[in-house]
């Protein structure tokens, strides 16, 4: 029996019309699937409803994969693919398996020789990099930084050093309610000439993207980024 495929399906990172950020080809694949691995069940159901999936939601099969899922629990999620039924992997927002626990499922799928098919859709990391004006030839995503302020500042110094000496753009994120604390630490630790891009609320009506030197940021009003999904980029 031919094996099913694992489709990596991006989801919106804003609340606008789903057709504005998810191509029709991706939505067409969603319509054909009956099994989904999701980060959070309620969010996944809402996305599928917005995608106008024709199969009743209650007739679909869902497996939850998040930070609480043990590695040994993941294998059964791929059993439908081994039985010939394709599976969709959904993230909470944006691209699956990028800064997302779904990467463990993709790794296992490769080990089982299940075809992995990435679908087109939004990635906040790439959108921010595109709009930043910083080096898009060499960049790195550092994920979340340490929570304690002294550790966070030390990590920021390391990222800035790499950004300047290697001319490699450094991207990182924070839990939305800690955005302002991170922003303050960046201004405290980075050199005046270092460039910082703040990209918040991407694809949303209130989208905010600005790149400026640290000196210019210090002279400007604090951006309205509290409790908003935000990416920070350091560059030369």
C-alpha cells in the first residue's frame, strides 16, 4: 500500500481574510485531509473553520503535539500515513516546524520514509527579514532569549558581536508581554551604530516595522509593541 504524505500547512499570523495570506493551492490540500497533527486543538479547529473545510470538524482526526508531548508519544501520530492516509501538520501560527514543536514529527517522518511536503504560506521570520533592510544573504534565528535580565543582556552582547563581526543578521523573539523589557535591554547593551529592526503585528492592520540605529531608537518614542507578536533583528 502506498504511504500517505505529511503536508506542512502554514496558518495565518493575523486575523485578516485567510485568502490574503494562504494560497488557494494550500487551502485545496487542506480540503483533502482528514487527519491533522496540531499544536492546540481549539486554534486548529478555528483555522479549519476559517478555511471553509467541507468535511465536518467532528469527523476529522486530531493529534496534539506541543511542548508537553513526550517523544515516545509521537510515533502513533504518523500511523495513518503508514496506512496510506496523508496528514496535515498545523502550527499555532505561521510555518510549521520553524520555532515550533512540529519539527520532531518531521524528523520522524523522514526516518520512516514518509514524504514531507512543505506548503506555501506566511513565515513571520522571513517577512521580518524581507522588510528589515538588513543582510538577507546571511542570517540566523536565535529563538527566545534568557528571561533573567542579566543573562538576556549577555546573550544580546553575543548576538550583536556576531551580527557586526560576521555581518550576519540576528533574529530573535520574546513572549509578547515581555517585549518592552527586551527592547529596553537592547537599547542598554547595543552600540549606538548597531541597527535594530522591530517588526510587530505582521500581516495585521496594526503592522509596525521600523529599522533604525540604536541611537535613533533612543531618541524616538517607545514603540507600541506590548503584548503584540514581535520579532527583533540586529544587524550592521
